[in-house]
């Protein structure tokens, strides 16, 4: 290596290290493209997401014999443009992914730090209570728990986010708790304590920043897990409700046309797969760059 | 070892209590009148309401209700399904072998393919094979399996006609009473010509679909664990002795590389149950996953409550089993 990473600005060093992983860069490029697509859906999409073209129900995609460029990827059973709905679907899926990640991140940090912040019998009781609760959530298979939550609360986009957050929360809590515990034993924390740093400040400004690397990696991979789980709920009819353009729901709607119009089934799945693979590739790259200890050999 | 076992089993007690609590609370959060929710009748008369309130114990205090619920569960009473008026446990036990058969076949597929593939990738680190396999592995564990299943049906079953589209056996050609509940075994016991082949034929596609995510995880885990082991001194010694590469990798290294892989296989059981819900729904596989989804559609809350409780119990018990096995293989865990 020409110049050692120490000479570089930390962000530059991070970027250089991230770029070593070709897959991660490709993943990142795709994620960027999907985010831009989701944000600019109104500008890019050729039609409205719920606009129906009665004269062109289940029109074939442009490359088929009877396809037209008006509907590049064809239309669904209600005559809505598939490309448009896929673009708007990116918005729904990314929103779910980011919302779940954001809420889990904040709650995970709060609960994880709460586990290790308090002293004495009360502290231990809090730690045991939170840890046991998280163990319980981990004991129930993810999708089954999400199904229970949605079945009880009723299917909707918001409840999908609630359900998937509950399922994903334990990973964040455990990660924060474990890394905070290992940091707490280190000299710099003792130093800060001796210097008179208060408990809240100690946790949030001294300990937490040093726990962030694995947490960021978990957050990135958590987005893709959330997108997959939300799409599965949508597919089972327990997620976002029609007419919302959500990839899982679109797949479920297309099931009955599996023989006649295979592209209706194929394309929403491709959208889910490409998004999830891209985020996972990016997450792997983040892990390699941020956390040399966890580096995949 | 016995103390380790006891401690591990004791640790599940609070989890079970919490699980009871969650299912107890969940059914009370369902919007609507609790009697209506659990008896499934609308516009019920006042005296019938009072009758059912009493029968369901809803006129008792909440702690008493929870205690009653816990007592019922401990006596093996998981409630009665509204749709069929059968005990939830009876229904679950009748359907569970189908799920178990599917999950077992999926795991077999994942292990038999994943461990050799991961080992080969580690042995030729950086090669085209390694890179391809790792690419496939990322795709595999990112796979929306409900779509993967539909795609498999569309291509393998419909277009190429290689396998049946759904179900466990051709019911027109074969009929026999279930003995074990495992279709392949029952088909073999029935002695009907071609029955076993037909059952396997039905099993292969859903098993491959359900096994895809575990396959990706196992291949990846085997590879990284193998790479770690291959840099150990004893592997170098084995190489220095002049042993052929396949013996070094396949015998000396693999045995130690498999320890973390065994844990990962155990951890996949929960994921397998979740995946079974989707796979069974797509392939009309009459197991507990499909039954759970249908219960929601029928608003059969007692079945949902009992079903979640039972599926989770299975996963908790399997995890205990994995931990104990792991403790038996690796003394450091046992005494840690």
C-alpha cells in the first residue's frame, strides 16, 4: 500500500477501504439508483401509480410480440402500468426499510444502554428484564411473530412497520448491550469517570460512539431484512393494503396470472431481489471497511 | 454435563412464561368484543353473552384469567379452534409431520450441498468457483422465497413439467391412511407401487425452495470457518507430512471447521419454520404454516394463539437441543 491509512482523513480512509470490495461498490451504486428512483418517482414514472387503462388490461411488455413502448413492462390485471407501480413500490419498500431501521436503531440504543447503565439490584433487574424480553422475541420465528402482531392489530402499512420492528429489535439491543459492556471495562471510560463525566453523558458521548461501527453494519443489513419481511407480509395479504403499489402485494395479486402473464409475477420479485442483494452487498462492504475484526476472510 | 443440561432447560422457563403472557395479551388486543372474537358469533343475545363470558372465564380478574390460561396450557390444552371445533393441539399434531417432513428435506438439501460447496470454495480461495459461489450465496440469502417458489412453479412445474405443482402426493392415484404423517414413509408402508416415487416427486420442489436460504447461509459459514481452520498449525503439519490435499481439507480441517456450522444449522430452525409458512402457502402443502395463515383468514383466533404458542415451543426446544449437543461436542461451552 502506497500511503498508510493513518495519513488519510478517516472518511477518506473509510472510502478507500470500502472501494476495495468491488461487490460493495456495485451494491452501493444500485442502492443509490433505487433511492433516487424512489425519491423522484413522480418525475420518472411514465404514468400514475393507480391510473387505470381499461383498454390495455394485462398488456404485454414492450419486448413481447404484441407489446408497445407505451407500457414498457406491460400492465397488471387492472390495467395499471407495471413499470410505474414498480417505481412507486421502491418508495414504499425503502420507506418501510428505513422506518424500521430508524425506530429499531433508536429503541435498540435506548434499551441496550439501559441494560448496562444502572448499578445495583435495580440495574440488574432492568438488565434481566430487557434481556429476557429480547430472548423471547428471538425465540418466536420472525415471520410468525410478525404475522401474529399484524393479525391482532389489523393489516396496514403502519402495522407492518410495527410488526417488523418488533421482530428486528432484539438484534440491535443485544449488539448495543454487548459492545457497551466491553467498552465499559476499558481504561478511557474509567478515565472519563474519574474526570467527573456524568452517567448520561458518559453513556451517550463516551461509550456510544465507540459502539457505532457494528451498529451501522447491523442497520444497513437490517434495512434489507425489513424490506424482505415486509414484502412477505404483503404477499400474505397482511401488509400494505391495495391499491398501494407494494412489491409483495403486487406479487400476490399476480399469482393467478402465473400461466398467462408470467412477467407480472417475475418483475416485482426481481425488484425485491435486486434491492435486497444491493443493500446486502453494501452492508458487507461497510462491515469490511468499518470493522476489521469482523472482516470476512 | 447433567448440570449444564439442567441449567439450559431452566433458562427456558421464563421464556415460556413470557411466551404465554404475549399470546395471552395478543388475543385481548384484537379489536371487537372478546366473546365475539373467541366464540365467533355476531349479534349475540345478552344471556348467551353472559353464558360465554362465564364459560370463557372472562368474568374473572385478569391475573386469575392468566393463571387459568397458564394452567390450561400446562395441561396440554391449547384451546379449541372456532372453525373446526377441534382441539388446537390435535389439529397441530395432525399437520405438524407435513411441516417436519418438508423442513427436514429442505435442511438435508442445504447441508448436503452447502458443506461441500463451502469447503471447495475455501480450498480454492479467490478462484472463479469461489467468487461465483459467494455471489450466489449473497443472492441466496437475499431471496424473497415466496417469489422464488412462484418462479420455481412457473418454470420447473408448469413450463418444463418436471414436478407436480402442489400437494404431497397424487390423491387420485394413491390413497392410504396416514400412519406416521410423513408422506414418504407412509407411502413406503402402504406398499403401493410408485407411491414413494410420487411422494418424493412432490417433495423435491418445495424442499429446494425452502432450503435455498439455509443453503446460502451454510455454504458461506462453512467457507469462512474453513478458511480460519486452514491457517492453523495442525493443518500445516498435516500438509508437511505429505498428506494429499483432499485428506488435509476433507478430514483434518473439515472436522473442526464444522463446529460453528452445526450451531448455524441449529439457528436456521426458526428461519425454517418462518419460511415454511410461505412455502406451504405457495405449494398448498398441508402443514402448520399454511394452517396458521388460513386461521387468520377465518378469524380463528384461538387457533392462531395456540398455533403461535406451539410453533414457538418447538423452536425453543430445538434450540435447547442444539445448545446441549454443542455443549457435548465442545466442553468450553459447557463450563463457560
